[in-house]
């Protein structure tokens, strides 16, 4: 669960590897022998025979930051024995986010408020937009705002400028109703580290104007989807989705109004999970240990 | 609301027409002057200027069945003045359903139970299937069961046989997980009178094996959709939809298990609304006065 | 639906009276004869024989504000014939709200955003608090903030001061996590015009610390309730409720975090409905024509 | 997840004990050393310092039934070292249920159908009722039905008769809308092994006629609650709850109709979890590893 707790000395271990007997025993013994106390542990296996095993362990270890390098070295040996992909992260090392927006403020505002409320334990280090409109919103929270105009002619240059702004300063990118398609060039700098909020229940209504599409189709529920950005538009691994009931009484503007509320909470959940290292990507799907 | 009430002398009037001032006044005066008491009235307008107006009125009129022909005659005059499409139905004239199934019983069982519970105020006059498996289920409720085998070669003959079975005996057809595509030939006999339950949140995952599609895409909610059957597969007007949350822990079989529960309640709601004359079709969408 | 539309010349009529034949006919004829076009109409009857009838009509009438006095005069005659309680309001006359808060900002912020987003068509004319903490939040939107400290000794004086501040300047009072019990003295100035958000699914967990109560009872869903304030604590007519699923993993702080999200949307819906004249009170219950 | 899989050689271990470092390591090593493969493992700690630790492990061990006694003996040693309360169960040893009913069939029917559908992996060995009405329903599935009439005068005798019927033949008792209060005498024979479905969102509307209570209070959501039966009426540990939205249009009969659908799915989920050993009781709350 997300509420920020005392994160001093708290570490998180994310593992995926071929399933076989003994993984949990080995990992828990490793931590136990080094004096770590397991606070929370989640596992999932796609299939105990020949499947893939996923694990997230949250542990407390006094003096963790001093011992980090040593832990990494020793865990590497265990990891190669089990053929693991893994990463260890310190809760005290708060993730740094860049939030990309266009003209609509609701998704950005939600993140700012969840940060203020202590729900989102991250640093929002900059807001980048292709329009100047939300400069004031960023300023009101003391966050640097960068206006990087984009048009078909300058797209490549614009993305280079964006990357120059975030390089080494940002751990994750959040597209908070950023109305531009990001190119594979940009994505390659942050593989599975860019989260987008799409304003439909994917895979229904991918692409543009999903609320108009939903209205035209006459659906009885509308939704929103948070997903990792990949080269194929609106087709990356889904992190979270939610819906609300609508009826024939709702026009397109009504759907947008309702939809914005769904977008806000779906994006907030996804970003909170991401910065707490709760998400593992497997193929084009996600394992979320929420 | 749906619970079966004393339906003696209860009538329902369904109207759609170009919107303009005075429709409600004219209809309510018409009923008032004939001694009818309006029990419930719903309206909807797509746009007060130049849009389409929809209305459902539930009224009580002592001796309604004797006065029906007379009412119809007089209302016709009013209707042509406002250029209305309309129908009047008597609640006491219970609708007769044919339920089409294949091998899975859950959707049929749900309808049988809702009938027994008094929620579904209809006569289920026959069950038709392309497989013999559910003969016993139908028999247990004393409902005639017709086995009409279908294969690619005999499809047209089979549909003719089905139509011969239901003609003049059935008011609505319910496809309760009937795993055959019905042809435009069949549909033409029951336009917007055939309700299907599709096991996905349409328009996502139309066509075959929606649970496998949903599993492969990694969605976080699965759903079901009840819709009228039209010539284009899974593309008819949507009547009702619902969803439930799933996670990475759910395999395809789990999705089916959860999904069946959603199918049951979505189909039941749609059929209950249909037999209570609560649905109007407009273009490829529905107005549901639930 | 709520999205702010062109409200010029738009009126709303709210009616309750003993049910009997002819009400809808009379009201719709009244409006029709004066050139008004019914945009939307909702009715409800607790029982067609001897029950109470409720009606909300949204209509457009060119030059409405000039004709208002005249309309009121003439409708009075009709109203007394049917023994109606009624009120007519002009959509162009935006309602003025005072928002009462204590230290927590989430409910206030939500209302401010929904106002900015165009969802809440009201004027928030002042924020009143028993603590100084949220002065900055109000200031950031240019809203006057009044700090009225309250302690057991000065409660009566404090409420007099509050009433002096809002008298003739405010149409409705919203308690947005205002952590003080308002007395019957205060309530008598705004009968059924004070909306409170209670942080539980009432009637479960009335009174103090509902999240602690919910945690101790081990419920699997937590909720929030928006209701009119009456003399009996947390017992006034319920306007709206919603819930979210929780599990054994959630501590009290987690419940608060989740709960705040529910409070935000439940309160926003209730206030939006209130300022759009969608709510009728009947006994200790509400009719909501949403 | 619940779908019945190949359960041969599958065991489940449920543990609770004071939290301290090394529990997971010890349990996983114990299983690993005996050749068991962990299929699924869930943990929860109320507080890593001084709290209570809960664990459910699902494992596969070839030849499990032959090794069961031996496993139990050896695990006892480990268990006493950690001061564990624990139980091991074999998935192949299907739990035997007695279902208690009165006159309403919906809850019983749901369990029978979920059994037929393969969702509920249990033996329903008898139906016991204080009324004869549902004898036919039980007979239709070939389940013995016992009519044990109850009145205030014979209550104690009746409960003795019930216990004589189920003793040594039944592992869990399900009260499927059984409209009798069971006494502490009866409960003492099946502590935390009796599941009741209450037709409200507890703790709201405990006791009789919850739908009437809900109607009178004007709630906007109605619910149902599955809980373990304890001596205090409707106050035992909650296993599962769900709700649905209602409005002013719904009368008491409508609430009952909607409510029955909620009761069905809430009870089914609780019983499915129970027979799959997914529930741990802690104080007056449940840990559900669903």
C-alpha cells in the first residue's frame, strides 16, 4: 500500500527468472543472513513448470545505504545462479519525474496534489509542454516549466531538446495528457520508463478522440488506461484501468468531464505504483504488486 | 424498476419523433383526457433544436384491454401530427422468448432463475440449440427443447427450421451464449428483436475467443456486453455492459469464470429491460429508460 | 448532465405535490402556452395512488429573466390548484457558496478544481475555517478567507460571526471536511442548504474517526457520504455515496488515503447536483434527478 | 485464483505467528528440502516490529498424501520454534458442506450452480431447512434434504438434531439465507466454520429487515456481507462485501431484487475462498489471500 512510511533503511528487490524450486528459499535466506527483515513479499509464477517467476520483496536493513554496493555484489552471484533479471532500489532514493503536458491541467494537477498529500513519494523536477498554458500551474508549486513548441517540421529537434532537458535529471517520464505522439527515438532513452494516460478503456478506442469514438459507439461505460509507452501507439503494457457508467443522456462533453475524473485516478495509481517499484513488465503485460 | 407489479390495466407507450415544443403537453393531455394515470414518464432529447425526442410513458387505465384498439386509433392521429414512431404495449401481454444456446448453461440458467424469482416477467416458450447438451436444463423447468444441428453445409436449412419453430410463437430471441453467427436472413425476421450476450467489453475483443484476447492484451478489467444483433458481427446497438477487475494472477480459465458471472447479470438486465419495453433504438445506439 | 451549457434563458422548475392524474399535463401545457421549450423533464412518484409526486423541468424561454416575475405569479395559481411545493430558478443566476474547512485541503481543492474545469457552475465566494492553515489555498484562487477560531467556550459567538459573514451573500454552505459540529442554531439559517461530506458509508460509522472504526471492524469496502446537515449528527438526507474496495493489507493511514479520493468525488457530485437544482428533499431522503 | 486445477499432490499451509526475521526463509527452506515446489505464496504482517505474521503457501509435492503425516510431524518442530498457529490441508481432500436454508432459493441455487460450473470445489453433502419448500431444489441436484422445523419452544432440540445430522459428515456450514439465529451452543461445534450471508453492507443495518432499513434511511448503495458466525449477531469477522447503486426510484421490493444478486455473488466468493483455505481469522477480522 502506498502511504509514505518511514523509508529509511528500506530496500526493494524486484526479480524475474525462470521458475524452479528453491527461489523463495534462496532469496529469503540471503536477506535473513544479512540481517534484513522482510516487510512484505509478493510472488507470482506464470506456470510452476517451465514458467516465469516474479518476486518483489520489501525489506528493512539497518545501515542499508552503506551496505548497498556490497549487497548488490553478493546478490549478483545468487542472481546468476537462478538466471535472474533483477534490480534493487532504496526507498530513500526518491524517484525524479518529468511530467509532459499540453493544454489540459487535470492530470498534472492530480499529480501535484497527490504529491502534496503525501500519496506520491516522488520529486516532480520539471514540467515540459508544447504549449505555454500550464506554466502558471507549475509555478504555483515551484516547479520549473519548459516550453518546447512542437510542429511536424521540428519534431526531431524538439525531442532532442526534451532529452537534453531531462537527461541524468529524470528517472521516469509521465505523459499527463500530452497530446503528441512520442517517437521511437525518444522512447529508446526511457524504455518502459514512460507512462501515458490514454482516455479510453484500451484496446477500445485507441488513437485520437476516444470520447467521440465512445459516444458514437454508444458504450455504457467509459474508461481510462495508464500504460507504458512503446513504439506502437497506445499498445504498450497496461498498468491500470478503470471505468464509470454513462448513459444515453451523456453528450461528448459530459463523457469528457466524467472521463477526466477517471484519468486522474488511473494515472495517479500508476505513477504511485511505479515510483514504489511495484510494477514488473513481462512481454507486453504487467505484473503489479499493489 | 423491474420487480413485477400488478400489471393489470397497465400500458406502456414508446415514442420517438423530431423534437419540438409541445410533445409532452400533447401526450400527457391525451392520456389525461382518456382517464389514464401516468405512473412513470421518461424523456430524452438529443438536442432541443432539431434533435430527436424519445419518450416512455407507463400509465394505468381501467379496462385498458377493452379500450386498446380505440386508444391506438386516436393516438395515431396525434402521432402523425408530430411525425412520431411509436408503439403501445400492454403489460398484461407477457412477451414470449426463445432462448438460443449451445453447450454452456450459465446464461440460460440465469434467465430461468430470474424468471422463477419473478424478476423476468416473460414466457420462455422454447430453448433451441445446435447441441443436445442442455436438453435436461430446459426439461427441468418444463420448457420445450429443440435440437437443430448446424454445420457449414446446412446453415441456411437450419435457420429456416429455427424460423419455422419460432414464427408467430415468439416475440423476442435471446442468444444466451449461442456459439453460431446468425445470418442476415435470420435477423431480417426479428429486426432489433434479437439480443446477444458477447463475452467482452465491446468494441474491445469482438469476434472469437474474447477471453484469450483479453488475456493476451493484459487488460485489468474484463467485461460483457448485451446488444441487439445486426448484420455486422458484434456491432449492433449496445444495451448494457459491465466489468470486473482482474489481475496478472488470472489465467484464461479464471477470466472465463469471472466473465461468466458478468455475462449472467448483463444479459439478465438487458432481457428484463427489453420485455418491460424500456429500450429504444436510435441509429446504432440505445436509449434505455431503466 | 452537468457540463455547463449555454444557460441563458434556461429555467428550472422543481415541484412536489400529492400525486393525482393531470399534473404533467398541466405543467407541460403551462410552459408550452408561454413559449417555453422543455429541454429535460424528470418525474417520480412514491405511489400513484395517494403518494407524493416530484418533478424537475429544465426549459428554455427567450427573455426569461424579464418574464420571471410574471411566470412566478401565474404558476402560483396552478401550484395552489395542485397543492404544490415548488420553486423556479434561473440557470443564469449562479449560486454562491461558502466552503467551510478545517485543516485538510483535499475536499476544498477538489471543489476549486471542478470550478476551474467548468464542472461546478457556482461562485465560491468565501472560505471559512476554524484554523488558519488553508488561507493560502483560498488565496491562490483569489477567494476571501475568514479565520473564525472555535473552542467549546466561544462556539455560539463563533457561529454568530460565521452567519454575519455569509448572511445575504451565500446561497449554500458546503462543509468540506469541516471538523466541527454545527449547531441547530446555525442550521436553522440554512435549512437543507448545508451539505456535509462524511468520511464513511453512512449509516455505518457515524460520528468521529470513521476510518479507525472501519479498520477495527474489518470492512472490505470503505466509503463516503454527502448529505444535508440536520440537527441530528450524520443523520440528514443522503445525497450521494460511493465506496472502494480495501483489504487486510490496508492500515488506517491507507484507508484515509483511499477514503480522501472517495470523499472528493462524492462531495463534488453532490455540490454540482445542488447548484443545478437537481435535488429534492422528501422526509429524510432525497430525490436526485441526475 | 479459484478455477479448479489439477489438485493432486497439492498442499496448502496456513500460518500465523508473531512476526520476526527469518520466518519466510525457514518455511521456504523446509518445503524446498522436502522436494516441494511453491506454487503460490502470500504473506502479510500487521507490523514487522511486534506484529502478527500471516502466510499461505500453496505447494506441489509428489506423493503428498503418503507423506502427509511425516510432513506434519516435522513441521510441528519448526512451528513451535516460531510459536506458530498453523494447519496443512490437502487440496485433494475436498471439503464437505452443509447448506442451511429457509424459504428463499437464490443463495442455495447460486452455490449449486457454481459447484456444477466447477467454480466451487466442494461437496454439498446435505441441505437442512426449517421449512420444506426447497426440498425439490436439493433433490434436483441429488442432494439429501433434511427438514428440521424450528419454533421458539423446540430451538434447542432442533439444533441438537441438526448437529446429529452434520457431526463427522460436514466440514463447514453455510447459512444461505437461513432465517434463524443460531445459538452459541451450535456455533461452539463449528467455530469460525460457519459462514453467513447478511443482506446488508454491515455494520449498517444489522438485524432484521435490512432492505426496509436501507429504504427508510435512503442510502444510495445497497450491499451484502458474508461473515463468520459468532455469538454476537451479525458481528463476526467479515469475509467479503459488495454493493450496487440504487436510487430514489427503487422501492423495497426492488432493493430485495437487486440485493439478491449481490448476496449470490458475495456468498459464492466467500465459500469458494473458504474451501480453498484462503481465509485466516485474526481477532474479529479476516486475512483473505484471494
